[in-house]
C-alpha cells in the first residue's frame, strides 16, 4: 500500500454525488490522515445523511460548502469511496490540472476509465470506511467515541449490518476496534433506522406489484418499477426493503422522477455484479450495491437499456451460425420478375436473394415485384430491379448484431456470408422465434396473479349500459371460439377508470383481427368494413354503432427507442405503440379472464397522479400530432404534462418537426381540440408552448384574441340554450376567432396549410369577408331596421353569424344580431 505523505499543500477531501454514511465516514477518516484538509461534498447527500448533518451538532465533522472553496488554491484532491470521474461532479475539473495531485481511497474494484491518481489505496472490503480504519490503525491515529460511532455507521450501512455477502472479516475487525474506541451501538441503530412516509409505502406497493423476474444464466434477476412526480428521498431503502420482503437474490428497482430515471441495484449473489451492470449504462457502485441516474429517457426506455445490458453480461447469446436458415432459396440474375413472383408465392416468403455462383448480388422483395408486374414489367430480369443496398452478417456474429441490422437498420432479410459466399439467411421471423422461445426474455410476475393487473368487472357492470357489457362479453366468446385472445384497449379503458362516459371501443385481437370481426359481425347481423393491408376492420351494427378491431401483430417497433431485448406479447407490443401511458391500459375479454385489467406501462399510476407521459423519447418525432393530443388530454382531464414529456415537446418545437406534418392531420387534431366543451385553456397552452405558430407564424394569443375566444365561448353557450335545430360547428367558430388579427393573405395561407377546400375553405375566406363587411355596415349606423338586418345577414352560415356576435363590442349590433338569429333568420321573404 502506498505511503500517505505527512507534508502536503492545500487539500480538499471529497466523495461521490448522493453521498451516504460510508462516503462521509470515509471523508472523516481521511481528514484524520490529512490534518487541515477540508471536506467538500460535490452534490446532494442521501436524506438520512443530510438530516444528520442538519440536526446533530456534528462538531467533529466540518463539511464545507463547495461555493466557499477557492478551487484555484487547491493543490491536493483526496477522493474517497469512488474512483469514477463522473461521480465527483464539478470537482472533476481539478483532475485536468497538472498542478493538482490526486489521491484515491476506494474499495470498489478497478475498472476502465478510473481516475488517474498519484496514489491509490484499494482494499476488497465491504465498506470503504473499513479501508480508512486500517490506515488509521497503521498510522496510530487516535479517535474520539463520537468519531468511532460515526465511522461505525459507515461500516454498518455499507455492509447491511454485516448481512451483505460483500462483508469481509476486515469489516468485522474494524467494527470491533471502533467498539473498543467507544462506538455507541444505540446511536448507530437510531441513525440507520429508516422511517417510511406514506409516499414510500405507495411506491413500495407499486414496486411489489410491478416486480418481474428474469432467469439469466440460471440466476433469478428481479426488475421492479414505479414513478413519482417529485424527487423521492431514500429510494434505495425501498429496493433493500423489497429485497428483504421477498428474499430476492438480485433486484433492480427503477423510479421515474420528473425527467430522470433512477435505478438502484442490489445483489446477494456473487455471480451478479450490479456495480458492473449499472456502470455500463452510466452509473456505479460495488458488486452488491450500485445505482445510476439516467436523464432523457422514459421509464420503458430505461428498462430496455437495463435489460439489454443484463442480457449482454449474463445471457448466453447464440451465434449466427446456430440460428440461420439454410439451404438458401435464391434466384439467378436473369430470372424474370414473373418467375420470381411465382417462387415467392410458392414458398410464401417476401424476400429472395439474387445469387450468382454463391455470391449475393442483391435482394428482391414481393412488394417490388408486384409493383413491377402491375406496370407491365413482368418479363424483365430481376437484376434490373433488385436492391444492392443491404448489409450481410457472418457466421460468428452474435444475436446482438442481428438485432442491430433487423431493428435499428430495418433490414428484414439478412444474408449470412462466409468467405464471400452465401451460407444462410436470417429473417425478422427467425429473430422473433428466437426471442419468443427464450425463457430469459419472458419475465414472470413476482406475485402470482398481480402482473400489473386487477379485475374491473364490477366497474364494467356499474358504468356500462347493459347492451354494451353484453357486446363485450359476446366479443370474448367469439374470440374464444376462434382460438384468439382479445381485449378492449385505449381511451375506452382510460375513461372507464376516470368514471367518464366513452363508448368508443377499440378491440385488439391476438391472431386474425379480420377473421374475428367477420365472425363477430355474423353473430349480430352486422356489416364489416375491412382493411386487409393493416389487419384492421370496423364492425357496423344495424343501429349504426361501430366497433374498431385491430390485429396485434408480432413485429418490431420501427424506432431504436424500443430495442427488442424482451420478447413482448403481441398485445403488449400493440399497447407500446400508443401515444401516452394513460392510453396503454387494456381489459381482457375472453370468458376465463373477462374484466382483467392489464397495465404494462404504469397507466393506472399516471391516471392517479394526473400525469401525461409518453412511452419513448422519439414519440413526437414518430408522430408530431401527439403533441396536440398531449395538450388536449392535459386540459380535458385537468392533468399535467410530465417534465420529461414537456421537454420532448419543447425539443420538437425547437427542431420544427411539424414542418413535415400534413395539413390534413394538423387540421384533424385542431378540430378535436376546438370541439372540446371549453377549448380556451388548451388554446392558451398551445400558445405557451409555441404551437400556434405551427398553424401560421402570425397567429398570436394576445389580449384581443383571448377576449374574442371568451366571447365565442359565451356566444356558443347562449346559442345552445336556444335549442335551435341548426347546430353550429364549434370548431369553425373557434378557428375563426384564432384568425382575429390576421391579414386576408395570411388567412388564405392558413387555409392552404390546413388543406381546407370547397365549402369549408369558402367559409374562412369569402364567407368571413362577407361577414366582416356586414359587421362594418351594421356598426356604422346608429339605427338599423329589421328588414335591413335581414337582407344584410340573409344567407350567412350560422357559424359566421355567431362569429360576428363574438367579435363585436357594439351593443346595438349585438341586439340586432340576436334578434336576427332568434326571430328573423327563419322568416321567408315575400318578394
């Protein structure tokens, strides 16, 4: 072990961010080895430690604030309980200075990227404080009973009171020495006693109900997850509590807090080094206890990253040669497209390699062949239309490489080549079969029957009309008879839990959705409208009621945010494609499980916490209209957009991803917002987020526009009370209000952007012009006869009439308009 110098310049002692008792106890011991050195913690501390520093006199521990230290004067940096640059915060800048000497005291095993130091003190012990005590004893440094007590707390904490398998005889010897020096066991017990808050109990219950166990290399590894709108103090304690309650050998507990995910790992199995696992994804710790904080990812994405790393370190990945398909079906370059089509049809495949003398020249897909034949090119050779833009893979490559090509690069068919010659192929179907057959990729619920599910049959009976409940039960019976699994999902389930009416049903079928729809329709004498390309259908009942049916297919999500390290059930994968966690809930309809609520992604929790959260970070890139949906749901339900989701929206606005959004889709989302009972708060939220400029750069929400919106709301409410047969289009009235302040040319640009044509275009352009002209004529006269009002307004659409009422402040005009709407507009001219 290197010698500690007795003569040293200005020094500071530090440890890792989120310092615990072991970190501060080690710092205290270091201050005894380096008299005069200042203890400076680089960031926040764990709650128990912070409370100790605030509440106790702690006269023997002098911790300085970082802002009170002149770093330019520092010549010696002493680091305890870590050797990772990323874990010492802003003090890492001192590592770049050649005039600063660095000494490290750490019990964590060496790893790549460790801090380079002039002196390193390492010992494979359970607590870093033990290492420091060994040095104190070697140097003959004496300590007080208070100091002995605090040093003992560090050892007790990091060894789990000597129950962790990382505990060594040196830890016990160090504790014995501290007892000889007067350490107080009662104080130690009080300091380490964890007091659970109601929030802790709620989160622990979430962890218990979401916990699922993977079996990797014969080792059960449990993952549990939860979320909280605010920062959770002492989350690591919950991981330890769950581990003790269920006697788990390995646990990774995850929590989404605001815009970051915290993962805490604990292991009692020496074969699983949680420090190594979490270090690979940006964290650190030791083999038995470690953590990582990940920013910029959703909970689902963080889970995928963790599972991928677990498989990499613990799983046994097969080689390409073990999983490829062979012999290879192929065609020659001169084969006609007609002959290629026959071969594709004969074998029921979608891609063929074009091969000459065992060398792959290109790939040809069924889609390309069918298009070419449609255009009369069936006699041309395949070499004219094959693609030469493809990647190959080699027999010794791993499954991870296969996933990279098929998922990230979206190449559904990969030739396997050895020494330039084709030896086999791997398709997306091959990969799916491998993943679905791997028990390590199918986690089992920790608690039987509690796999993020509960039965809501009583709620269905309470809230649904009897004929709708019967319809759902019949759907389950039909699916059962056809050999399919079926559930109802999405907004219907969300609103059921919120106790809000919604009979817009979305049925998801594991199997053949169209076959189910046809059998279901037959039972009720209904019609079916199918979309075979997408495996969807609409069942239209004799009374006009409609039910959407979708096929849940086994296929990979097309964005790298959802790496397929877990073979998801088709229903789970279908739900993962949805926009927000609150829309990922589903209810099983098959008779044996009817009413069972499925919640893979924490939708119940987010409904309870009133939060709108996306499932993956590319959600708005994939579909920019989801931004408008987030605002609509937030304002409709009185929820709030989660911090990470809000940041993604702000990024989307900054990157202007809406420029590629078609006017038709933008209009559809705007109409849904403007059809809300009171869209004013949603419009204001759009303005605050900079989303009104997506419609047109000139649209603003100033005081005048807000006044017109409010008057539009009041006018529509007034008109509703008249109970007239002619119903206004609310979205038109509100969109006209948003046009207030725009020039005529700008209005035309908005109309073009939104793709409005025909009568819809006319009402916003020519119709609005006529309405404004009528308003000007009415406003310019002190007295207007009823007949004059009649002829001025005759023929104007009710939407335009209500718009005039919304934008005028002239009381005479408002009275004249009211009289026309309530009395005159139905009159017939005698001329």
